[in-house]
């Protein structure tokens, strides 16, 4: 990696100046020579910033993964990058006078605020790893969704924000390096001071307490500098994802088992990875294709991680969540089902017009049902399917971060649709759905093929899905920054829109939950036994590989079916299972049924609210699902002390 980056750097520099003259330009540039000016004020600062940002992001990711005992933790996963982006978006739209303070101040403030909210959610459980990682993921989804809603309403005013969010290392002077270097040095020193206590966090909470470690204090002390590092880097160069995830993973795969060793080698790998990526970006730019560095890091880092995963010797840890069991689950399920039935009435009949709110008469309603009923049915079915898929994934992996988006199905469908829109000027609905279908099941095939090499190891499959999802997210951000008019319809689809659902598609989608629920009783035993652990499951006589394969296929088919019609509504797949669990439903079948009803309820309300909230404009249901379910989820999380 280092050799490749060095060769590319030498080639890039030699195209600007002869090497002896380039070295002279670094220390004593001739300002009358434009080539030396470019090398001194642009090329060398960009190289230095790429190394420094890679080092910082890797260090931040390494600390987060140690504190949270989760190999998927990094600044992007924890909502820190999303908090920075949302703060800058809000300032650009509603408080432009704040921009006089500098984008760095606003972005860092957003990162710190996001981290404080995450810590507040997990405070009652001593800042438990489960609470922090789940709260961080929810914050990331919530902030990202808020930004997406603003993009739907004010897209033309946010082009520069989209470009910034894609991550760019272009430099015009040494100012960014002067800003980052001392701040990262102070944060790194703070991490080094508490490295020994952080090493003890690899033990469980009880063992750490028995050694005299104050868990809440040490986690706060560790998260503060790690958050600051991420905020400083995002403020300076934008969102550069995947480095914080890939570099610590590479360090562990290369033999750095002790945390102190990882603190040394993860930043080295991070600096090398971002250096190499940025040199490739510059090489591609010379060929006429400009790609933001943030997009390229995902495109290079994700395949690298996928290639290395089969070479891992041990599984990565994953812990599930728990809560008190409700004594009468049937009453709770019937209550939520009644709420869903009540929600259908306003969803079909109550609407906003230019004359205000009104219930339509029977004659008017009969004429409108052909338009409203398919949307409502699609939203209901998609919410139920994604909730079922999310519940299956969380039971299968024992990881609270598991959801349909982590499986990679939604990502594959959305990427295929975007590529089709770029290739063909105006593809029909049938071709778009066909492309999404091919992308969804192709991604499922890749995920299963990768998982088969490790006997469908849950943690490695989570990393596989996250790697695929990271690539698609980076590509989507890059495509949106280009403001291509062909992608306008795709943006609403990616946000979870039911705009174009017709009766045939709604009927097909409604049949899928019925089929899934007919199959679930045959999997009851697997769902009850798999959480006991691999050793116990094998002792009982269950074929673990077969059980995981079947459950993954069911989850994949559920996700693909919903994605093909209403887009990648991944938030519901994470939200509904946790709401059911925090309501006290622990048995698999009861939890799946409750999660499905909750998912359907969230999506029905979101679709209705999206049609009427900003009439005559509309907001996609997938975005509104976050605003409806998110606050309630946070309240439940706080109440249950997850």
C-alpha cells in the first residue's frame, strides 16, 4: 500500500515539476514560477492533509471500537459526521449569518452536540456499549433523514453542501494543515494518557468494575477526544467515510491484537489508505473524471475489507439488547393492531386541500380510493416486511445494529436504479423495477457467497453488508452533488416514496407479508435456539449453516420486495424491532408480529403525514418515518435504559 502510494505520488509530482526542482519548491519556492506555486500551495498541502486526516480518522475509529466493543463503530456510524453535516445545512438555509464564524466552528458544534445527545441517551446504563452504539446509529439516521427532508424542500440551495459532504481534499494553502495539526496532536495525547484504562474496557462491565475502573468516566474521557478528532476533520475536508472502520480492522487482521498496538498501527494504515486513495483520485482527475475523495475511500476501502474478511481467524463480538418481558403479550399486540386499524381511516379519508382539512364524502372517497388505497397498502406492507427482516437479522446475529440496510439488499437495488437512470434518458417504470430487482438479488448473492466461506458468520456478514452500503451511500452523495436532472425521480425513490405505486404493485406487495408469515412458524425453533450461542445450538442438533442461510434468504426477500416498490426504507427495519423489544416482547414470534404491526403503523402514518404536511408539496414516507418513530424510539430507549 505504501509503495503504491509513493509511486503514484512521484508520478503525480513529476508531471508538475522535475523532482529536484519539486523538492526545492517545498522549502524555497520561486513565486515567479507558477508550477512551483502550485506544488507549494496545493500539491504538498493536499498530501499532508490526506496523511493527517487518515491518521486522525483511524485513531478516532479505533477508540470508538474499543469503547463500544463493536467493530462497526466509527464516526460515521455514530452520527458524528451526520451531526456536522446537519448543522452546516441548517446554518446555510436558516442562519447564514452564522457562517461568518466559519464552517469549521459550525461543523464541530454539530459533531459535539450529536455526541452529547448520544451520551445522554445511554447515561442511565453507565454509557453502556449497546446503548451508545444504538444511540449513535439512530442519531446518524435521524440527522441524515432531517438533511434529506431539507434537500427535498430546498435542494437547489444545497448544492455546495452536497459537494462538501462528499469529501474533498483540495487545498489552496497550508491553512488546513495549521488548523488540524495542533488540534489532532492534543486529542491524540489525551487518548494516549488513558490508553491503559481503555485496554481494560475489552473486558465485560463487571470485570472492569472489579478492577476499579469507573466506566462512565472513562467512556466519556475517551469519547471526547475521539469525537473532537472526527469533528475537526469533517469541518476541514468534509465527510470522508470508511477510513475509521477499515483502518482498525486492517490493523487487527495484520496482527495488532492489543489495544495499544492498534493505537499505533491503525493510524498508520489510515494514513496510508487515505494517501493511496487520494493519489488515485488525482490520477483519475487527470483523465477527465472528477471523483470526491470521500466517495473514493468507500470504493477502495470496501472491496479491500471484503477481500480480507475471509482471512479473519476469529469472529468479532456482538451483543444483543435485553429488556423486561411483558406478562401479557397478546393484549399488547391487539392494542397496537387496533391502533393500526384506527390509523387507516384518516390515511384513506382525511386529507388537506387548498380549502383546509376535510373528511371526504363517500362519493368523493370512492373516486379517490384508486389513488390513495395503493399508496396506503404499499406503505403498510413495506413497513411490515422491513420490520420482519430487521427482527430476523437481529435474532440471527445477536447484534443490535442489524437491519435490512446492513444486509445490503436495499443498497444493491438503489444502486442499480441509479445506474439505469444515468444510462437511459427516460426508462419506464418496468425497466426501473427490473433493474432494482437485479441489483437487490445480485447483492444478496454476493452477501451469501461471502458468508458461505465463514459458515454464514453473523458478524462478518454485518461487515460485508456495511461495506456494500458504504459504497452506495458515497455514490449517491456524489450523484446528488452533480444535480443531474435524471436523478430527481430517483432521489424521491431513494427516500422511500410511494408516489408511483399502482394497484397491481400494491397487491403484489401486500401478498408478500402473508407469504412470509406462513413460513415463519416453520422457523420458530431456529429463532428460539440460535440466540443461545453456537455451542449450545450445535449440541441441540441444529444445522447452524442451514438455519442462517434460510433466515437470511427470508430477510433478503422481504427487504427486496419492499425496496422494489417503495425504495430502501431501512430505518423502519431497525426501529420497529427495537420498539417491540423495549415494549417487553422477547419471544421471537411475538416480537416479529409486534414489530411487523409497528412497522406498518409507522409507515401508514408517515405516508399520510408526508402527503399533507407541506401541501401541495409532498415529503416521501421513508423520510417521515424517522420523524414519527424516531422521537418515540428515543423515549423508549431512555425509559428502558437500553
